[in-house]
C-alpha cells in the first residue's frame, strides 16, 4: 500500500497525454498510461523511474485489450486505488472529407478511438476509483463539440458524445467519483511527440493574434486544467474550454 496518488492516462504516449503524464509525475504521483504507440511509451518510460510508472500498449477502443490492460493495472496497484482517470485517447486529425464519401468503418474508427474508448476504460476503472477518496475522471473533449470546421463530422460527433457522457457519468457516479471534461482548442503538440516525430513549432503572428490570450495553446495548459479539476472538489459534470478565448471571439468568414 502507498500514500502516493495514482493517475491513469489513455493516449499517454504523445502530445497532450504525454504532457499530462509528465506533469503529474512532477507532482509526485505514480503514473500509468495506455497507448497504441509502443515506441512512444518506451521513450517516455526512460524519463520516469520504473517503480513510478506502468505503461501498457493497448487499443483502448477494443474491449479485450482494455480488459487485459486492467489486469496489468490491478497487479501493479497491488490493492491500492486509482485517484484520477484521464480519457484522452482519440484520433488527432479531425478531417474526414466530404460527408457523402465518409465510409461507415471510418466513422466508427473516430468514435471508437475516443467515445467508445472513454466508455470502456471508465467502466473498467470505476472499481479502482471507488477505492480512493476524492477520485475523479477527466474526459478530454474538444471545442469542436460545440463549434465546427468543415468536414469534421465524425470527430465532432465523438467529442459531442464525450460531453454528454461526462454529465451522464457525473450524475451516476457521484458522490464517490467526480467527472468533468476539458475542451481544448488549438493546442500545439509537435514538440510533445516521440523523438522520431518531434519538431519545433513555428507560428505566424496571425496564428497568435487570433487568440485573445495572444498565443497558441500548449499541452501544459491542458495538464494544468486536469490538475485543477482534480483539486476542485465541488465541481462535477462541467465542461471547460481551454482555448485561449477563441470560442468567445466573433469571427466572420470571408
């Protein structure tokens, strides 16, 4: 048994998920991550002591791999509970092309990677979360749940589903487990990828200036919002836009 808190992050190998893992490890937490990218997990593991982390290759949109991953988590926790689950996994590219050309299997691929994954992982995590006082789930949604760009049907639907799943779980799992969602806007992740795909971001002045805060978002911004939701014990069922103010700025298309 340990007094240290434990977080589980899906899609934890790259981008926002990687930043969340590193942020909470810096706070002294034990960290577990699930991802389909073994290379990214191995690279991330080299930065965190072995006793502090459990990284499992897993397609969280599939039932059997999730069950296998939670058997590994159960062994690793050794009777301890889970304090925080972050359902972050998703297909990063939102664009699917014209609606009339969107195949059903592609539609399902977007939904399974995010919405189905959040259901499967949350279902498996609940018994472990119930062991911990003040346990929480944070779902990573998107501003595209409430506003759209062209040809992002499946991605937007998956994130809208994440929003609805969030308030449904908050009502049903409380008071033991609080559930909230974060809606990232433009978050620059190129410098938070595994080494073989990492690059230095470059943003034009207009990229920064279109955000009321004057810059593009960083994965660290989302990690800090996750920490806030964990610590904010009187908040559940809510959706927080972390977008530099873009969703409150009126923009007219040409």
